[in-house]
C-alpha cells in the first residue's frame, strides 16, 4: 500500500509579513525618536530656566543688599510701557562718610532698565547708556514701589504712604509735580522691586521689598 504524503509548506515569511514588520519597526522607531527629542527639549528648557532663575536670584540679592545699606535714594525715574527706569542711590560701603565715585570702586550706583533694550544694567554714573548689564536674560519689565513709614502722610488711610501721597502733600514734604523727586525722596525708606524675565518661551517674575536701614 502506498501512502500519499502531504506536500510540505514553504518555509520563511511572506512579503506581506515583511511589510507589516517593517511598518511596525518604523512606527516604534518614530515613537522612540519623538520621545527622545521631547525629552531633550524638556531637559534643555529646564536647564535654561534653572540658569535664568539662579542668575536673577543673584542679581536681586545684590540689589537688595546694596539698597538696604544705602543712605537713601538720590534720583529715580519710574518705568513705563515706553519709558525707561533709573534708580540712583549712595551706599557707603567703606563707612568713611565720603561719596566715592571712582570708577574702580564706586559707591554711587544707578540701576537702569529700558523697554528698547530689555536689559537691566548697573553703572557708576547716571548715564544709563554707559552702564553694563547685570543680567544676561531678557528683562521684560521692571516695576518700582516707593513708600514711606511716615504714616502721618498716608492720605487715604490704607496703611501705606506712597511717594505720590508725599508729593501731593506739598511743601515742605513734596513739590506736587507728580514725579518722585525733590524732598519727597528724603522720606522714602521702603522700596519694592518687581522684575519679570524671559526664559525661552516663558516668563518668571521676582519681587522683593527692601527696607532702607541707613536712610539719613
């Protein structure tokens, strides 16, 4: 008796199986590549943000220390959407009672900010054009609050005596010119500074309140 043997199926894979496998590998590769690129982008963004945070924190600490030791504000120009900011004060670092204006070791300092350059700068003169940046990051805005602890001049009774209330008081406290200058600056002993910096696609805002302990 003869037995009929079933033909052996062809070994290997079909063209369809190859194409399906290639498609799956391509899909998995695309997903892994996208994940790697996304992770790299997040890492770079986090690194940039951390750098901006550290740099701004250092600059704010320096400004706070210098203002806290100062004898008072000598001149100020408040910032606006299209106007620059300038803050000039004298800090007697060596305690000799002399205003040292030498370029090598100045004691009269001016911080500036311009909406045109978006830079916070520091100089030894009131000329903001010659000042040097204290932050590499882009400074989107700067806000100043100038207040006094002399509650007798708190016109609206809200517990805060602003420079404008001092100014509107008239002589001998203010000069009623709607600018923080003249005699009202002698009464300012609390300065608030708010800085907004850009860190890539986002922004960070920092605020500090500074008590002028050595105001004369």
